[in-house]
């Protein structure tokens, strides 16, 4: 759990650090487009590639329990029922993230085989960004798995 937490925190900092350049690039591009009719060429492609890196922070968010939770209804149930619903939700989340990671891996092999590039304007290969996404989703899978283990331990202790 400690290793997953440390890795997810480091990846979260990387993703957070990518937000500022992405926002600045977009703001400068919009300003140049409207003020001088001279946008920065390739801004949408660069922004798209940076946005693929943002899921690196999802595992950190999950482990910190900083995700959006709507507990208007759930807070009225006993703790044991809440824990069981959390377990079911985590299992569904694990299935969804596992499927997404597997499909992204299969697609990354396809993109690597045919040497896809981001765009004609930017001859940057796409496959490393698929692997960055796979890293982020794998970390999220491990984070959800550790949360599931903690939740099951909590239910069995009660």
C-alpha cells in the first residue's frame, strides 16, 4: 500500500505540473488568435497529448478520497450497509478500469505497429501517450484494489 501511495503521489504531481503549461498554452493561443489573428500552430494537438497524461493523478485522488461523493442517501444507512455498497462500487470500478486498461494496451500495440503520429503538423508518435495512459489507469486499478482490500478488512472486523 505504501508503494502504491508513493507512486500515485509522484504521478499526481507530474499530472498537476502538466496543467499549468497546458492552461498557459491555451490562453496564449486564444489571445494570439483574437488579438493578432496568429494562433500557435499545433496547440490543439499539444493540448490533446497533455490531457492524455492527466489520468496519472486519478490514483492519488482515489487514495486521498478526494473524488466526488454523493452521500445524501447513503449517509442514512448503517455503516455496514455503506461498506457493502462501497465494496460493490469498488468491484464495478475495478472491472471498468481493468477493461479500459486492457483495451488501451491492445490499441497501443496497434498504434505502435502502424506508427501513428499525433497529426501532420506534429510528427510525434502517439504510442508513448497510450502507455502513459496505461500507467495511470494501472495505478488507479491498484489504488482501487488496495481500497477494496481495506474496505473488506473493515467489514470483516465489524
